[in-house]
């Protein structure tokens, strides 16, 4: 168990000490590697596992690199300034925090991706929030809550479809079952965000007109600036590969930047790489992004996949799982420990996918033994592992959200209510319905 406990302590310390999380993960990986050698594991097998795990993440590394480039390109071509201008004009009349949660929930459900939702509309909302003086920790919590609803619940979500495929669940039956936990958690979240929005209103509306004027001076605010975001949304909805969708949006943003904003192609390429950091009247609300902004995330992914590969190569996960399974006595016990396992795996491996695949592999037979349906297993994983990943500061999903929104994970986690409430509702519902069922 020291291969589990020591890394958790090291990673937690890196977060507490406010050091880059990849430092804690890298040291943890080194600890497991050395411990594996001392325990007679073949170093060639350990190296192969590392290489295989890192290569398995090459797609997500490519996607995140493109997302960084897309964010800064949307800034310079006027897409984000246009949406900020529109948002400042319309949303100032409403409870901004609640509306942000509802908008992100709808967008993420349509797109089926938390990262895609945060990197597009989420960036716009947090920028508007900064411009009008909102508490960015609360606002980021609302954005993250809404964004990860899509990962858990959207019919086109990659996480949900992987879940369905692994458990052989009926999609329609599963969604109906998941709504029984989503609705109470969603309504409660709306109430909490309404209250927070009411008592944390914007304090900078007096400067709103100046912001709108400065945006108009710095950019050609034209409806054509929406073309890159429209292209991305349409391509994702019709299930075009996400990499191709982002590339198409990126190319269109270059074209709009060149034609509408009169920015040279050289400047557009430079900004997509190093970020938008122009010194003008809007630089305090529109800046950042670029490929370089994703470098720390890429380092984290490489260290996390190395760490995961070593956990697998040294059989550390199977030891943990076998201990959990051997202590199960009731249906409720099974559901609770399967949920716990999914969360623990996401905590250890920094990866959302592992929290779906591994419990399916090791616990599916236990669900059959207790006469539970495939949909029960699928819901268990959706309501625990999938929705809680942004609550783990060193999980890749949490780091991506923090990087894109410019708010430390530790700041927005307390306000990501939906991500807490869904697992709580699931556990309470499971306890009520299954606590007396003992395996014969």
C-alpha cells in the first residue's frame, strides 16, 4: 500500500505548498520506479509501461495544445471581444453567477465536453466576470460545475459513451436513471448559485461603459467574428473529430483576424503560440492563451501518465481493488465502494478515463452477483468518478480548468457545487434503496 499512500502524500504536499503539481507527481513516479526495482520488477518492463502510457496521451496533448492556440486566436480575431461586448450588454441585468452556471450547463450538454465548453464560453464568462469585478473563485466554481455536467450527462460525451461501451448499458435507460440524481443536485446548485449571485453582485458596473468603448476601439466588433465559434460548435455537434474541429476553427480565426481585424498573418501565428498580451486599453481583461500557456499542463499529463503506467506495472492498483472487493457485504456496500474506487483512481492516476475502465474491469462481476443492472454500474461511475475530477487539484481536468480560467483549483473547488452534490445524492439514494440487500 505504500505505492498508494506515499504518492498521495507527495502530491498533496505539492498542492499545499503551491508548487507545480507535476513536481509531486514526478517524484511519486520516481518513488514507485525505485521501489519497483527494489522489489525485483524488471526495469525493462517498467520502462515499456512508462512509454506506453505516455504515448497513449499523445492525442489529449495535441488537443490541449490546439486549445491554447485557439483561445489566443479567438482573442486577437475578435471572437472573444465580441462575445464579451454582447455579454456585458445583456447579462449585466441578471444574476450573473446563476446565469453563468445555466449557460455552461446548456453549452456543455450540447458539446459533450467540459474542456471544450470551458475553453470557449467559459473563458468568455470569466473574462466578463473580471471586467465587472465579480468574485472569480465563485464564478469559476459555477463555470466548472456547469461544464462537467456535460461530461457526465451529455449523449455525445466521450466519457459517458466510454462508460456505456464498457458496461454495455442501454443509453436511454441509463439517462433516465441518472436524471434521478441529477435533478435534485441541479436544483440545489441553482439555489446556491442564486444566493451567491445575489450577495456577490458586480461592483464595477460604473466602469462598464468605458469597457464597452475600449473594446470597440481596440477591435472591429463585427458579427462575423462569431464565425470561428459557430464552426467549432457545428463540427462538434455533427461529431467531427475534435482535433479537426479545433483546427477548422483556428484556421477561420486566422482568416477573420486577417480580414476583419487587419492583423498580419505573422502576428496571428505569433499570438497563437505565445498568447495574446497586447498593451492596450483592454489588456486587463483580454490576455493570455497560446500554446505556451498549455506547457505546464503538458508536463503534468506526461508525469501523470508515467505515474499511472508505473502503478499498473507494479500491480499497485490490483492490490487496492482486491482489498475493496473482499470487504463488500451489501448492494449499498458495493455501490459505495465502487464509487470510492472510481474517485480514488482519478485521484491517483490524474486521469478521468482510468476511473471508468478499471472499476468496470474489476467490479462488473460483483454487480452481476448482487443482481444489479449494467446501468447501475454505469450510473455509479458517472455519479462519482466522472463528475468529481475537477475537485482533485492535481487531476488533469482540474489543472486544465484552472489554466483556462486563470483561477487556482483550490479557489474554485469549494464553489463547484454540482460536482459535490451529485455523488452525495447518489450515495443517499443508494443507501435508502440497497442497504439491506445481503448476498446469499
